[in-house]
C-alpha cells in the first residue's frame, strides 16, 4: 500500500504538535528559570523562590514568560517583595505590572533617563507598604497619562498630578471618616476619604503610573511629640518633597520646619523614605509599629539642613561643555543632570561623589557639602 506524502506530513505534524504540548506541560524547573536572570540576582532568587511554597511554580513560569529585557525587573521584585506577596500574588499580575512600568518609561520624556536603580525601586513596585494589593497601574495609566502628556519634566508632571489626581478619584483628607490609615487607592476611592498616608499612597501610585519615581516618606513622631505624618518624595533629577493633596512648591511645605527639627539622637523622630529594596532600616508604620517587613532609607539629614551643590563641566581648555552629571552619596544616586551647569539641593554636612561624562570620557571628584554654605564644583573632562 502506497503512503502519500501528504499523509506522512500530517502524521509528522501531529507528532511534533504532541511533543510541543508535552514539553509545554512540563513544569519549569528552578535552575532553568533562575538561569534567565542576571547573575547578581540568582543566589537570592533561589533562596526566595525556595520559600515561596505552593506559589513557587507561579513565579518560575512568570520568569520564563516575561520579556527577556524585563526579567531583571522581575528578579528585583521577587527578591525584595514581602513574604506575604511572595506567597499570594500571581505571576500574570507581576508581569503586567512590569510591562506597564516599561511602557511608561518609554512614553514620557522624563522617564527614559531615570537611573535604573531608581526606576526599579521607585517606579516598578506595585505597592508602598502594607496596603491591600490593588491592581491599580493600568487604570491609573488611563486616568492620569492625559493629565501629563504635555509636561516637559517630571517635576511639572508631579505638580499637575498633585493638583488634579484627588479631584479625579474624589478622595479628600479626613482624620476620622477614613476607615484605616493604610488604605489602598481603591479603598480610599470607595469611601472618598483617606489619611495623610492613604493620600500619599495614591499620589505615589499616580506618579509611578506615568513613569515618575516616587516614594512614601514619613516620621513616626514629630520632635515635639505632636504626632506623626506621611508625605511624598518625587524624583526630578533629585528627590523633592511635597504634601499629598497639598499643591505647592517642592521642599516648601507646612511641615518642612517640623521635619528640620528632628532629634538625630531619637530614631522615633527621624524621617524615613520607603524602599522596596531591602535595607537594614525598617519603615516604622505607626498603625503597626511591630512590623519590620518594610524597608526604608533614613533621610533625616536631608530635612535638617540643605545646601546647593553647583556643578560646572568644562573641557581641557576650561570652556564650559555639556555633560551628563551624576551625584552619589555612598552607593545611592541622589542627583542627575545634563548640560554645562547643574544644581542640586542636597543634605548638608555630607560627602558626595560627583561624576561628569562627555563624549565617552568620565571624570569624578569627591566633594564635601558644608553645613553653612553652598558648594561649587568644576569637573574638567579632558
């Protein structure tokens, strides 16, 4: 009996399709998934995924499904997310969150130049502290992107968002009508009221939805024991602070003087900025003081005294030239500029590293920003 070529081709196709289905049905292995992320994440990722219990396969599949250029972002979130999120969140939720963050990074002029460490820590995260995990990002992109489509800088976008967002979502401050201090955006939108913490969470998420790095900041107790407060810092080439639902100039809020008087010897008076990346400093949540699960960076010195660090970039002949400028304190980027001159308002009485890059050449200089004067730095790139 003669077999047709068409029949042979059909059988081969069925065999191949069956093999592909069988392969797709095989669970992704731990080593296979972890090998897809950058080396520096692998050890911690193995540890974290080993602790994910029944949710482990969810995350292994998500790493494989993620776009190759976004797997490092997935690894960052998985390594640093709280234990309860590791056990309960779903892979598709995280993948979509990352995709939308990258879309915002590409869509807005201020977003693409944000340093990766700040993009990862202050745009990518799907939550701030222990608020309910709302799936807010796609909704917020739709609501708030039109508000900032004509903005030229992140700072301009933040000011518009702080003025308009709370009208759009119809949420106001109220000390008693809110149900709890740590409300998620949708919890606050449902009842129309929020605490300063709830308002700050909304503004931070709105900023992140359009690619502006932002973070919740607060003090557990003012220096005079008059209470606590929570507000927002947003990145516009450096961190600047503003009260949520309190439009006004950056760094000129009603609480600026209170924050400047924080007692450096009393951690309860310090100013803490939430960090998704794990640190050795816990963010003190006054509604759950025993929790140590959420990390922070101590920004007390920034609020105590700030001075201007003025940077000029010149060529070998001493003529001003446009360059990319980066300022770091320790291992953290605290300033970013472009052009012949850049100015940064930074915490005083501190040491910084200032770097300028022109045409592939880089020069770095150490500088101390004094407590009683601004500092001028000239970087000669030869």
